[in-house]
């Protein structure tokens, strides 16, 4: 028997303790069954798996529970449902036949709700109890056998089989235990007398009553039954009803009469007096009800609450003066009153919600509950004054707040709605709560310019970098989606070459100075782009009009401007002229001054005015047309040649002007005017030539002055001598190559001498320079015939000494003279004059005949060499040295004989 009970207990509890029984009761509803008294952390069921969620999606879906009292918790790692608090079915549900806990499981992304119900199964954790430790009975000894005496019923807080009680009584030959079934199915223990009592033999009895429940394992409770055998009182109190039923509203005040019981006893005297009291009842019953011991009235002493308990059952006891008791059962049903307003609980709010969320998106979950029953607990829910959101009823009294249409953050960034729940009681009760829903922005709006096209007016000649105008675009989006940047996106010209735009402010600046005459207007396209992803943009056209400024003077087209300076000797250019007959009357049209102005508007309006004329009273110029007309009739006294100057002015600020010169010839015909024109051209030509020669003379005078200054400086330097450093670096002045002149050359035997002036540059180019293989000798020794070192006044210093004339340029020349078969090679210092005897004609002829050379020419002359001079000259002996400009490169090295007035070849 014990083994079978254990196996049955195992079959019942083992599956329950491991996982519990789980099944789907309806769509989106889960049910689990677990026993009570499970420890904290015990597994209820794999909630995430049953909802179709994988462990990898749990962080994103954010699975959580919404129960008011957290009996359970869900793991964020595996999604399993666990027990978080001690579960006591009797505390949670009382005497209810079934006990369950319902709550919602919420998931995000997208928002959804699932109903979960956990059924709490009863376990046999409560033993049967009696309200008293001992039951006292008084039985008259004259009581006939088979008489029954009701005993107190035991109570078991468990339900179902765990609360089914059976009773046992200790064995006694005078008493046995009888069981009576009540209408509600409960069993009433009764003590039955088996044989007549004799007080004199035994005046009392001690028995033990045991109550056993039907749970596994079996639990029991006991109470002592003490029986006292008395005389006379042989009738027990009897209630008019075995079960009293009453109904009372839950909102009745304390002290209200619920019902009245009545019991009678046929005995007389004190044995027939009856008192009323509670039997074995819970303490909760005593806190809510009271029974009057004399009248048997049952009244309320506390506030009744239908929502807590809707029915109360308890026993009342009637006792007479002899100690005999009678029992009855009282059942009080509580009637619900509409005393509870609906309760609104926000389970989840997805705020903010994106404005591009489609219609039907769940934005909030709420639960509405009314603790009343019947119509009092039927609740309807609605949203006030909100067309963009709607309520969708879900299972278990839950509601979903969904979008009824597309949201637009730009129209409403926040939606505050009122949720109203109202029951159907009489009177109806309602409650409300506020739901605030923020709308997050998406980049669904492009920037919008204040104007589709802008116009800007800028004066020409503006400074580069000058501001033009500022464009502004508004973006209805928020944050980065509404942050606008500006760019150039093209135009009628190269936009970047003309203007630039600041990215943040939209200010346009000129990149360079504008010129109205080159560009009067242009258009650029400015793009406004937001910072969203993807970016949105729009464009606006900016037309820039360049305003004219008076920066161009009028330009005269007729009469044409005078020709510039012409080259002297060229044909004179005729200036424009007009021929006016001498018979012209006043108002005769002479000519018309034609001028244009590149500006525009008032800056190009031209006016004409006569400012100068040979005969101011003879002509007048019309102000606006520029026509030159005679102011009076032409007379014979007027000069044939006339001229006038007209000024052309514009109307700008400031005004600019130009002048036009008009020449007029007073003559009856062109043939008559030609002589006047010829004289005028000749006079003009003479004046031009005179001006040319004046300029040329001025240039020559300036050149002569500069040359004089240069010569003076050179003469000064010649007298001062060269610097010492140049002396040290100077080359040897004179050298002898082989032969020497005869000693008597210095005696002056030759009747004539030549003066030779050689320019340094020409000497270098034309003379045959010989290398100086021999030591340099003084010129006096060579030409003067003084080998002993005697020097003539005109001799040159020896090697390494500076020349007597330090101003002479340090240029060395070699002079070769063919003298009767021998050659004299000598070095000269530039700027020095050397005298050397030459052979006579006879000697030369003799020498040439012997050597086959040409005949001698000319008398003997003395040769003066002027090194540093520009020419070659000859003079008779005794005359002053002279220099001629006839010397030239053609004579040098020609080999011709020297003659009077001829050139000396070098």
C-alpha cells in the first residue's frame, strides 16, 4: 500500500517539478502548470523558445514580463521562465478550486505582447486542524442508545483530494463514530451512543477524534473529545435549518444585519436556555462577522470586498444550559457592487517612434482591469481626440495602441493622447491616463528656399570679396536632417569665377570686380543640401545684375582725333575740316559731333557744349544733338580758317567728358578752300620740323655735356697716374728683338721726322705683335742710340717702372719698321710719343736694292709715335706734332711707301 502510494505520487509530481505542463490555450497565449512551494530559481518553462525567439535575438527583442507582482522572472540569456518568489497557493488563491497567475510577456522590435498563464497546482502541505484542543460534551445518562451528537469538523486549507477528510475515533464500547454528509459535500462527524450510560458506574469518557486528508503524503489532525455524563438534560438544541444561506452587498456598512439563526431546546429551565457561538471557523470570518449569543443575529463587523472573496461558509453552534450543543451551517454570498473603477496599466511605450512607421505599427501596450464582476467588470477603452492612433483589443484585457495613418513629425512632433476606460456598471465608473508619444525625425523633407529666384544688384568696380546677398533655405526636419549647407551648382557662367557662397550662412560674395561693359548680368544656381542620410537638396537661381557706374568717358567718333606725331620729312596729314560757304546764314549746319559712351543709363546721356573757338560768336553747338550750326551769318570780316572745340559730357556722378576739335574753312567751294588748306599743311609741317630739330639739338647738347664731363674725369685720372697695384701688374714696356738701331740715329742725321699717332684699339687690331723674347729696354736707348743707359727726356722707363705719364692706358704695341734689311721691333706704351730716326731716301733705296725691297720714298723724316691717339699724321721736321683723322685700318699693313701726307702702315 505504501509503495503504491509512492509510485502514484512520483507519477503525479515528477513531470510537474521538472518542467510543468505547457500548452497553447489560444493564439499568442501560453500556459504553464507548476506545483506550489517551488523554490526560487526553479524552472517554469522555456518561454523564449515557445514564443519562437532564438537566443541570438533576445538582446534585440528585449523580452520582459509585465505582471504586477513579480512571482516570476525571465532570463535575458536563454529566455527561460523562472520562479522568483515563494508560491503559496492557499495564500494566493484561498479556497478557490483553481489557482493561476496571468501576466504578459512583452517583446520589442517589433512591439508585441503575449498572454502567459501559470497554473499553481496544490500540494498537500496543510494538515487538518480543529479550532479547539478539546471538545467538551455533556450527555444525560438517560439518553437512549443510537443517539447522535454532532462534533466539530476539521479544516484543511488544501483543495481537491488534499482537502477530503475522513475521521477516526478511538475504540470505546459506549460510543462509535458516525459520518453525516452535508449538502455541500462535506462530511460531518457525529458521536453515536452505542449503549445506555450509568453515571454511577462511569461519569466521564476521554476519546480522540482524528481527521485524515486524502493527499500524498497523508496528513492528519486530532482533537480530544471529553464526555461528561449528567442527569436530566436529555434534549439537545435544534436549529430551524441545517444550512442558512444569505446574500449581502459588498458595500454594506459595518454592523449591518446579514441573517438570524434560531435554535430551540424542549427542556425546561436552564436546560432549555440556548446560546449561540461560532464553531470551528477561520480567523478571517471572525474579523468580518459576529453572532449575537442570545438572538442569533449574524452581523458584519468589517468591510466586505467581493473582489477578495465572494462567499463565506462557517458553522454556528447552539448550546443549552445543560451543555448539549447543536450545529448549523451558514453560507453568506457577497454581491458585487460597482465600487472599483477600471485600472489602466501601461505595459510598454515605444517612444519615440519614427515618423516613417507604417500604419498599424504598435507604439504602446496597455492593460485594463476592473476588479468588479459581471457588467461592473466589463470595460470599454477608447482614445480621445486623436485620429492618428487607434486602439486594438488583444486577449486578456490588453490593448495595443497602433498608428492609424502615417505620422509627420513636422506637423506634430509629440502626440499626447488620453486613454479612457469605462465599465458598464450603474453608475458607470471610468478612469483615464495620458499617453505621450514622441515622433522621431527622418530625412523626408528637402530644404526649401524662401524664394525660388533671387535678384541681386551690384555696382560695377566692386571690391573682390564684397557681399552680394544671402540666400536662406529652411528644412523642416530636425537635427542633422535639418542642418542646411550651401553650394554652387552652376549657372549661366562659370559661377566659381564670379561668386562664392559660404557653406553655413548662404552668403554670396563677389570673387572679383565686375565690369558692366563686359557682363551686365549673370545667373548662378545655389544648391541647399541637408545633412541627412540620404541627403536631400534643392536649388535656387540667383540673378546678379551689374549696375553701371560712370567709369567710361565719352569717345568722340567725329571729328576723328588728330593724328599723332609724324616722322619729320613725311607728308603732312590733313586734319578733318568742314567747308562753310561765306553766304551761310544763321543756323547753317556746319557739322555734327558724334560721340558714344560705353556706360548705360544716365551715365551714357551725352550733352555737347562749345568751350573754345576762334570766333566764339560765329558758332553754336546744340546741347543734346551735338550739331554745330552758325550762330549768325558769315561775314567777309571772318577769317577763312576757323576752329572750335566742343566738350562732350555725360550725366554720371561725377561727370566725365571728352573734347572734339573741328576745323572750318570759310569758302564758297572746295577749290577756293585748297589754298588755305595748303598753307595750313605747310605751316603745320614747318612747325613739326622745327619741333624735331629743337629736340635733336637738345639731345646733342646733352651728349656733348656728358662727353666733356667724361673727358675731364679721364684727364684728371691721367695726371694722377694709375694705382700702385696696377703698376705692379703692368707688363714690360719695351723689348728688343734681335737687331738695334745704329748709334748715330740719335744724332739727328735724318733731315725729316714723322709723327705717328696710333689708337690703342686700332693698334691692337692692325699691328703685328711680336712676342717679347728679349728683356725690355728703354725706348731712349733704342731710338736715341744711348746703350750706356743715357736717357732722353722722351724716353720711357725701363722694365718694371711706371711710365712718366701715369695717365696713359697701359697698352703695349709692337712697331716693326723695315730699314734696309733689318727690322726694328719695339714695344711702346700707349699714350707715349717716341721719336726715332728714319733712313733717307738714298739709304732706303740702297737698302731696298740690296734686299730686293721697294724703292725708298720721300725725304728722311722723323717719326713721332703717339700711342693713345686716334689718328696718324706727318709733319716736317721742326714743326708741331699733328694728328689727322685720315688714319684708318686700310693703311695699316699695306706695305706702300710712306709719302707726304700719307698713312703710316703698321
